[in-house]
């Protein structure tokens, strides 16, 4: 009888070792490299929103009339499809650039020493959101730009931006237990601000879904508004929510000053307030000039920047110091301070 040798735990681990572990054994990125990788993923998550808006605003939403191929007989766009096909196919190709950026962030986080499981998981969360949104984008094409699927596509992109923002922040912090920098009242006020901002973005998708920019030159159905509301009515609701967000940001800044809060939350709140003012100005100008495409695109970019700014205010309310033998990690060069400013 032939005796089969018993595998040791090391042998078993080697047998199931994945490519990320293989890379991590041979490469140790600097903290700055990991931060840049996370920032690249965040930037690309915003870029894909802007280019997706360009597809819609140029009427190129069905430039490639099917999915996953561009036509029934061609993977790529053809000359007969013209500029609309090029724009739509180009946006699809940018998804691969986004995947590359997220992949780099995952590899860099996995290879960092010591291994930070939480940061790596945030990278993988981005990967699965990108994959889900790619499938949803295909469904948007297959159902002829149904406005409800388009709205879901944008909201999932906003979720991607949120996760990318959190990952970028975590790469600039230590792994110690989070310590609050402000009291519970201020924290609650910020959570209200986050909630109202999320509602503002959601209502913004309804404004777009009921508005004139359908994403294609043909007749695409628009959203049916409840209670007999008109497009002007839902736009006014959106404007009221925007003013509530501005008021909350303004109030937060005064509260932080009153409680002598650290510079980090104050600076992030100031940044948010300035972005909100710029976004509001664009919103009103585009409304009174009957939604020129360039301003609608700028407003979509502003929406992403507002969301990032709000999340940065929330994340600035606590700090995570490095915890290596109770001594701050010099490689992170004052990460606890960086996290809050």
C-alpha cells in the first residue's frame, strides 16, 4: 500500500496561494504609493460619471445599440455608427481604465506591510460595485435607456465614489481605534447633513429622469412624477433640498467654531460650503438658460464633488493613530494629523 504524505499547513497555504499573495511577497509599496493608488481609483470613479454624462448629453446613449458587443456583428463601433458610436464605445472602454485603477489600489493595499485587511476590503468593494454597475449599464442599453435604470446607474456610481473616498482616507490614517474629535451633537448634525445630501442626489436623478435630456435623439420615455407634479415642481424640490444642505453646512461651520473644534473639520466644512455655492450657481444658471449641455455636465461633476466633500467632513470627525507598540508610525509621517486636515 502506498502511503500518501500528509500535507502540512504551510504546504496547504502554498497550494492555495493567490496571485495577490505572490505579489505581496515580492513587493512592499510605500504608504505614499498606496495613497496615490487609492486616489487614482477615486479620480477615475468621478471621471466615469462625467464621461457617462457626456454620453447622455450628446444623445449617444444608444450609440452602441446592444451589449456587451457594440452591434450584433461587431465588438467595436463601426464607421456607419458615426460620432455617437465613438462616444458610447469610448465610455465603455473607460470602464477598463477604471478597473485598472481599482485593481492597482487593491494590489497596493494587499502588498502594504503590515497587511491592512480593512483597506484591502474597501478596494474589493469598489471592484464588485464596478462589475455590478457594468452589468447595470448593459441593462440600461438593452431596455432602451429606461430612466429608472439610468437613475440606478448613477446612484451606484455615487456608491462607488463613497467607497473610494473612504478607502483614500483610510490609506492616510493609522490602524488605531478611532477617536472622536468632536461631541455627539456635532456628529449627529453631520449625519443629518450626509442624509440630506444623499436625498438631494437621489432627487437629482428624478429631475434628470423627468427632464429633456433623454440620452438619445429618439423619443425615450421619461419618469412619471407622483401627485401630478410637473418637471418644474420636482426641480423646485431639488432646489429646496440644496438650500437645506447649504444651511446645514453653514450652521455646522458656526457650531464647530463655537466648540473650538480642530482645524480638520473646520477646513473640510469650509471646502464643502464653497463647493456648494459653486454647484448652486451652476444649477440656477442652467435652469434659467434652459439646460445647456455643457452646464448640465458641469453640474454632474459638481454633484460628485459635493458628495466627496460631505463624506470628507464626516471622516474628519475622528482620527485613527498608528498603533505599533504605542509609537506613531514614522512612515506615515503624522497620519493622525493628516487624517483630520
